[in-house]
């Protein structure tokens, strides 16, 4: 099976969390902002599919399942583009913190910035693209947005939203976790799809998705306002998502696979070439040495990906390909290099081009 083991996946989750802790704040903000509309597209198609009065009256479970089958497109776009989603960052940062690779300050900064970045991006998408764009201006769609918002924020009790939110981010973070274990795109998409569709079909509460579902209902005339939404939906869903992703995925797999196990080795080579996948989002500029022996910033073109020849001498590096010269965008093995992101908090970085006193 061409996939990372569960232990290796947990190690990668920890490294991704360490990488996110060192992302520039402006890039973290805009990367989180972009995640809002990407998830919003999935929310919008889910709402459109649910706007089926006959099915809502005669087969509500069926139409909910059908709409849930389309929702995961949002999370797929987020994961494959490396956008920062608050709810998956809960898993990444919790694992990295428990693994002693980031500080509690790093965790707090990442969570706050990604949370409000997601909120800003989702409200922009909801108001400008969907609201003023008149996407749901016809009567059946408007009625569905209002009834769905009431079902999400008004009908359940506070504790019920909290408990449903635990289940939602348990499944979302598990989807992201198993997608990281996959080495190629199709497997990643399949891994994301079914857990995500499951939480939607069960009507669990995902705080970022609800940043679309409830505000669009308020936009179209729900019997409650913004203050009620914040207290009754936003707060319990946020806390529940933190418990679901942080405890039942991040902490659980850290305990099972990263405690008392020593260093976890990961072979990124598949055949003769490194896997190429953007993981964890963009950072600043790093420098690396190219074939000419000179130092290149990311965006230059003289660096190479070096893959082992699986049938020959393991010391022989074969199949060299040109790449951008960036540690952040060319191969997962370079993006999540153990020389940078497998260090414990306070240990010096040893990466070419970084100051010796930098720590992770």
C-alpha cells in the first residue's frame, strides 16, 4: 500500500503544526481568509441541493445525504491548496504542542489569526458573492436558508450544539489526517470525501461552515439576530470543535504513536522521485544551494529534486528534476524536513541559509 503509516502520519501532522507556527502573520491571515470562500463553495452547493421542498417534506434524510455528498468539495480545495482552516489547525497545533515543537503562544496566535481570517473570508463570500450576487434570491432558496439557520442555531439547545460540534471536527480532522497519509491526489480526495460527507449528513456543527449557513439565514430574515447567533451557535460550536479535533484526533494520535517511540523516520521517495504536494500553506523566503553551488531564493530555478534510484545504489541520486529552488513549494520531503520541523522547542535550526540562532 503506497501510503504513510499512522505513526508517520502523526509525525507529519506534528511537523506541519511546527511549520504553521513559523508562518508570517500576514500570510497566515490571507491564507486563512482564502479558506473561508473555498469552504463556502461547498456550503453554497449544499444549500442549493437542500432547497427541494418535496424532498424536505417526504424524504428529508435522503435529501440531506445527497447534499452532504457534494459538501466535501470545499475541504478538498482547502487541503489541496494548503489554505489554513481553523478547525484543522486545532489538530496540527495541538499535536505539535504536545510534541514540544511549538509553544502555547504559537498555538494561540495561530488559532486566533486563522479563526478570524476564516470568519472574514466566509462573511465576504456570503455577503458579496452570494448575498449581493442574488444567488439565493428566489423564494425556495431564501426559505431554505432561513429554515436551515433556524435548525442550526435556534432549535437545538446550547449543549446539543456543543456535542454535535465535537463530532463534526472529530470527522473533519480525521479526514485531513488520513489525507496526509496518502501520497497522491486521488487518494487524498477520497480520504477527505467520506468522513466529511458523514458529518454533514448527520447535521453536526462545524463552526466555519456555520459562519455561512447562519449568517446567510440572518441575511434573508431569520427571527434572531447576530448577538443570538454568537451566543447560541458560534461559541458552543467553536468550543466543541476544539474538543473534537484537539482531543479526539490531535491528542489521541500523539499519545498512541508519538509518545515513548523515539524519532520517527519517514521515506518520502516513491520510485525515484519525491512526492510534490503543498502542505501547510505558504511561508516566507528560504534559501538553498543549486547545482551551480550558488545560493538561490525561492522562485529561482536552479535547484533540483533528488530521488533515489530504487533499483541501484542507494547512494546514487537519480532522476533529478528542475524545481523552484524553494524548500516550501517543491517536495513534501523538503517542506517538512526534519532538520527544521522535527526539532523540539528551543533546539537550533540547521537548515542552509537560516541563522544558527533560529529555534523552533
